[in-house]
C-alpha cells in the first residue's frame, strides 16, 4: 500500500530562480525504511519539507504536481494537520526538545493535538516502549547522551502516531554508539506495531549505519531523482560514487572483488551480510587460513616527531560538580595528524579548550604546554599564533561579506603587514579549495566551502598546531576527501593537526595516530592501526571502528588481521587468496 | 551545567516545593511593588529579602554579573535624568528644601538652577535598586521554574496559545543563544578579535564579527524551533493541559500575602504617598 506519493512534483522557492526539486516521481510503501541519499545541496531537506508540508505552507514557493500522504494532498492541508500523519526529526536534538522530563517531552506533541488525557498517556507509554526509553521517563533531557536525546526526539515524533516518520540526517551529530541506538529504534518503529514508513535523508557519511536497514533507496542529485530502487541494487550503482555519496565500505569491497573476477551473486550492504558472503567465498575458494601479504597496509605510515603539545594531569570541573576531565595525559607530536575520538561528553572539547586558553585547569599542578611554553602563562594573542582551534559550525564564525575579507580578518586584527596578509590569503585560497571563490559572498557559499573557509580563516595566523572540531560534519564523501586532502597538505608542510571527530572511517584513512577518550581521561593512544586493532578496549569507550575493520575483526578466525583500516587493504589480502591476482592501489 | 538564564533541575525548596503559579504571583507582586516606590529606603528590605531566594535556590552567582554591569552602565543615563533635579515641588515626603538644595552646581542662564541634589541622589539609588530587584527575582524564577511548568501554568490560567507559544520559544531560545554567543565570541577571539577599545566608534565597528553571526544564528534557531514546534502540532488548536494548577495551602497563603501587599502598596501610594520621595 502506497503511503507517500510524489507525482510530477517540482518546487521553486519564492526568491530563487532555480527549481530545488525537479519532476519528482517516487512512492513509498507502508512499513518500509527509505534512504533518501544525495550529496550536500541535492535537495534532500527540501524533499522532507515538501513531505511535511513546510513548503509551501510555511516557506513559500511555487509547486507543480502533488505530494500525497495516505491519500491526502499536502497542498490542501496545514502543517499542523499534516503533523497528524507525518512527523519530522531533525539533525540537532537540541532544537527539538522542549520539556523538563523525558515523559513530558514525549507528551508534547499529543498534548498540542488536544487529545484526551487517557489517549496521551497511552501514546506516551507506547512511544517510550517502542523507542526503548521507558527507564529514562523522569530524567532531564539535558542530562542525556546525544544518542538518547535524538531517541527522545524520535519518541516525541512516534507519539504523534504518524504514518510517515521523516528524519533529516538524524545521526550526523552522534557518536558511533549513538548512531546504532537511533538506527535500532528506527528498525523497531518500522517493523514493529507502528508500521510507520520511515524516510531518512543522508548525505553519505553515515550511510553504513543505515544501509542494512533500508528497503528502498532514492538518490537525489541537483534536485532530481537519479536512482530509485531496492537498497541492494541502488547502492552498487556506479552513480552513487560519481555524485559523491560513496558506498558502505563492505559494499565497496565486494564491488572490487566482483570487478576483479570473484563470483559474487549478491553484493552485501551490511556488515553481517558481508561477513557471511566472505566466509562463503573463502570456503568456495578452499581457503581455510588466509595468507596475509606483508605489505597490505598503507605505505606512508609516519613515525612521530617531537611532542609539540604536552598535557599532564589535566583536570577540569564544571560547576556545580561535573568532572569533565579527570587527569588527562597526552602528547601531540610535530607533523602528525591525530584523531581524537570518544563518546559525546567524554571530554574531547573540554580538553581542547585548555590548549587555546579558553578554559583554565581546575588543578594547579596541571601541565598544558605548547612548544614548551605553558599556555596559561601566554597571552591569548600569543597562544593563537602557536596553536589554534576551529569550531564545528562555520556559521558561528563567518561574518565578512566576501571570502577574501573573511580570511584577511585575523591578520588585520593582529596588525600584520599588507603584503604578508595578501600572501597568506592567496595561500589559504589554494590550500582550502577556495581558489576562484575569493570574491564570492560568504553567505552564498555552499556548506562544504563554508567549512573549508572556517579553517582557511585561521591559516594566516600561521599556527604550528591546528585543533579542528568535527571538520567533516555536514560534508558528503567528496567534501570529506577535499577537506582531509587540505589537512594532509598542512601536515606535510610540517604543521601538526588534531581533529576531534566521530567519523571513524576518516580517522582510519587519514590520521597517523588516534587518541581515545573516556570519562575525562585518555583511555588509549597509538597509531591508528594499533588503536583500531583493539576491539575490546574500543567497546569500553563505546567506540566502533570503521566498518571494514569490524569485518576484519569478525573474520579474525580466518587469519584476517585485526588492523585492516581500509577497503584497498582488505582487497589486497583477499584477492591473492581468492586466486584473483593483486590489483594493489597503494596509498589509497 | 545551566547556562545563563537557563532552568536547572535541582533539589531546592524553590524548585520543588513552590507551585509555579505562586512563583509567578510573588515575582509579579514584587516587581509591581518595587515599581511603585521611589524611596530607596523602601526598596532596601526587598533587596535584603532577595538574599533568601538567592541562597535557597542555589542560583549561580555569575548570573548577577549582568546585573552589576547593567547597574554600572545605566548609572550615567539614569543620573542625567535625576541628579540635576532641583524642583522642590516634586518631593512629597522629604523636606523639599533639604532634598532640592544643589550640593554641586548653580544657576545657569535660560535653564535655571541645576545641580546634584540629595533628592536626585536618592532617586538614582532607588532606580538602581529597582533594577537589581526586578532582574534578580526574574533570574531566580527562571532558574527554578522549567519551561513546561511555565507553559502548563499559563495554559491552566487560560492564557491564549500564541502567548504561551511566544513564552515557550523565548524560554528555549535564551539559553541556546547564550551558548551561541559564547561560541561566536570564542571563535572570534581565536582570530585575534576583541571588543575592548577606548574608542566607542571602534567598539561599535568591532561588534560586527559578533553581531552578524549572532543575528544569522538567531534567525536560523527561531526558524528551526518554530518549525519543530509546529511539526509537533503546536498551534493546531486546543491544547490538552495534563497538569492541574492545584496549589497547596502554603502556595495559597503566599499568593494571598502577595496580593494583599500589592493592594496595600497601591492604596498607600494613592492615599498617603507611601514609598515616595
């Protein structure tokens, strides 16, 4: 039974010259999970807004064609009425939670619909049970983890008993465990009593978390549907990579194996499917124990330089008694790219704030040194020339009209010379993929360029160490490549880079070392390979390694190394064992 | 940890034992009474009484830096309207000669006599104490009363839904904005920015790196919060109120005392110039 139908639907926003959605013809069945994939700016959010009736009812625009939900045309009903059939969950839980307790917040929607008290109680109970948050009923939402907060937002949506649950990048801000929590909830809602049709917009970074749960995938690019079909078919289509979404790592592995000549009847899209298919392949090839080539790893693993950042016994307590850091010890070495990983609330950001003097340690014997100097003894203007920190959200930083002015702001504030400033601006434009955009209006930049710009703005200060908070959030696969390419250029020029991130694939592919934080301490630190090869300790920190590394862990009984970090590395091991030669693409 | 102007769940008498309606009535009563009085000697007990809710609620003391800043920065403009007041006819309770005699200053052609007077100083002191009282009691209310308590109480009182909507959005937005302001200021400070300068024109120009992203974020947040409330049915019609007002005897007693105090103050001001200079 069709629950949602877009028929010849096109949309142009009121003040826009181009159509944001063009001739959309898709339909979704009851009780299915639909992945709405597309690179940044493809039209995914607009699609969800049309599904919810936000356009044209709240955000005006010109529409052609129709969107019907449960047979009712959205154009004929107000958003508040559509809210009885469609619920929307956004990326940021912070703007979706309104109440003091979890129970109250779940009840917020049904109360607004003016339902009888008994009905509200029934809906709240059911929503909390389906989303697994009954035990959190009396908790303050502010005290919950990111995953729990997003689950609460979903519970609030489920309590509306919608026919369609639309979610816009619901796991983008979550740590790996939070992503899993949310996706489990989605599965329960879709396949459980609610039988809601779930539509999840995703730009690619979290595709692995949801690929195995998808029944249908619709791919948008530049406002048009370019692919629509079952997940197993769409996710192996070459267009997925061409538009910059990227495939799940296990899918990419099997596409490579198939292209090399392996007989793979079904390309898997999830970890479980991949493990099963790979075991079958190995059995068919008569491989009991894998012969692992010595050079399967990436060739450019670097040895660490001298420590440029030294942290010892760092404690920090927020009022009234929240111990955010409990004795952090960490060295960051010259010329390395370090990934700082850990659950939401593990102390990553608090630690980084101390490095740039935005916070003071709570204990007097703490050591926070950059290039041998105590950060607390330096003036802030001295600190930012040595080490700098880039916040996650570029919209909370960018203010100048033009890109060039934005990059030139820091040197102007520091009263650098004109020539020096000009040269730094030009270099920054080159490094951060902004060449050709120097005179563009900053507010008209797409999100990926804004993210590059936020780091480019710091470049003219010539810090030796960059600390960057979530540099890949909101970027599609292509954007992540550009960003990490720029950071590698900086690293290769001798700068030290530390990124705070939840994106384990990025850490595995690009970082030299990783530091895992847990409960305000550094649980472990080592080369990325060493860290991801210790699944038991990672579980302790609620961290999941990249999907391909997890596949390696699952297949360790076959002789697969525990420290495989990338798809080419695993292909390098498997292909010779399957008698398919070794099309090694080193350094990939 | 609660941000500035953000409710924090704590186990205190004011958080858990007083009904939100009682808190609303008491705060509104104190604001009205404080607004009626012009004599700082009458405001002084309210300031002293303020120490009790501040202590009991365990409100973070850093919240009050804003009050200190406001008192200091408003002193000059308030003073310009009060200190030069030498019109003896304005004083109802004070000795007009004593109150209006210029301590500093003298006759100015065309304008007449201007100067700092005792009455003007008392008026200035009263205005500043009133600012402290009003802001502080509102801070205590916000710190001890959650958004859902406020909206439920307003709905229970029959307040129109659009009013409740605006209150709830403001309640949600203010602490979020405080977080955003902190982020923006930190991000710009790390680019060498500072608002500090001796030249007021430069201070205004230097505010752009703070104000532009802030305005943009405010617009985005308002849009997001408005959207998220609407998609959860807010504004669709009659809202079900699940929490009954149901105040306890202590609440009723406090509300009655407050109401009596307000009425007595109004009558006192009208009949006997109570609390006037």
